[in-house]
């Protein structure tokens, strides 16, 4: 499928608007409309949902979302050069695409969206992890969004879904898996992008759970996990000694040997440990 609507191919769009990717903005354009349409299908039926897209660039994923039936798309784009191309997409899908020029880290999109909301984006590499962290740590849970479908460097994607016992397992895995079901839905080689990045990419799909997987105070859990993984080579009795004078007793009380290292401890066990600080 080389065409999904009546708009020009993306290579032609990029040439017309002189949209060479900017490294400073973390841009790598995905030009195959077959792939962008495939990514847009990962969240499922979007016909009754508003979709937030960050960093649409020339609009390949935007077109996939709209042609696939998304009720409405809100696209936040920092690069003003891309706005004319996105305006052409808005004209082709009247009333269904709103584009905001600006930095996604500085913009609150909620005033422009109606629930239910999905987030779907080929995130710029330089802000992807920070945006994910923000979306996973709202003031209240469940969040305003029902799912996240996000493109990352493959290494980051593997950190999101990692299990205990490996080097990829860390704070990002715990943060993601505590409140969502997370899976890698699609892996893409460097050659799928223009310009090709140095590493492979992967699309991660995260579905919000109604409540966290295990009870814990979010701030306490984050503090304990941060301390543990900031010194991940140390045994927990040493890495967490600043958390409480009786840390060894606390670890034993929830079944964690004090000689374990952070990467060996399950999400459930970290939550149990966090609860000992809030009794």
C-alpha cells in the first residue's frame, strides 16, 4: 500500500516543502505510508477517540491515524517548516486535525482534547523518555489517556518491557509496568527512516491499568527505586542504607535478601518494600 489517501507521497511532500530532517530536533522521518498506517492500527479502533500526536513532521503517521478513522487528531509540532505540509493534511480531513506549533514539553494539550484519548507518536528521540515519564506519572490515576503507542530507539523500548535479572531492567521498566500493560508491538530497521538512524527502532504499546498493579505510594516507590538503581552494582543493603537505619530488616520483612541487587528485585517486591515506609 503506497497510498492511503489522495495526498502526495511523503517523499514528494518533503521535497516540495524542503523538509530535511534536523538532528537537533531528533528528527527521523518515516516515509512508508504502509508502515505508518500499520502503526496507527496498533491502538485498535480510534473512531470514538481523540488522538494526541507529538512530532508529526511531514505527517506520515498523522495520515495513517486519520485515514484509519481516528475521530480527531491533535498534533504538536515544534518545527515550523512542517506546518504547511500539516495544513494540507488538515484541508484533506476537514475538522479532524488541529495542529499546535510549539514544544510538547511546554504545552498542556488537555484543553484541546475530548476523552476518551489515545496518544500515538513517533517521538523525537531527544524528548521521548521524558514525555513517557510525564504521561506515566500524572497527579491522579487512571490517567486521561487510555493507551500510549510510541516509537523509541529499540534499546529504550527494551528497557520499558524488561523483566528482572537483566541489564535492561531498571526504573523505566518499573515505572511502565506498575501502571500499564506494556509490549513491543513492532520493530523497525534503520533503513525505514530518512535519514537512517544508527540504531533500530521499536513501537511500544502501553495500555493503562484501572489501578496500579500493586499498592504503593508513587513518591515513595520512585524514591526507593531511584536509590536502588542509582547504585545498581551495590547490594541493596548498601544502596538503600540512606533510606532507613533498619533497611536490612525492612528488606527481609518483604522477602528480599539484603544482598540482592536492584536488577534482581521484582516490581511486586519493590512495591512491598515501599509500603514499609508508609505504615
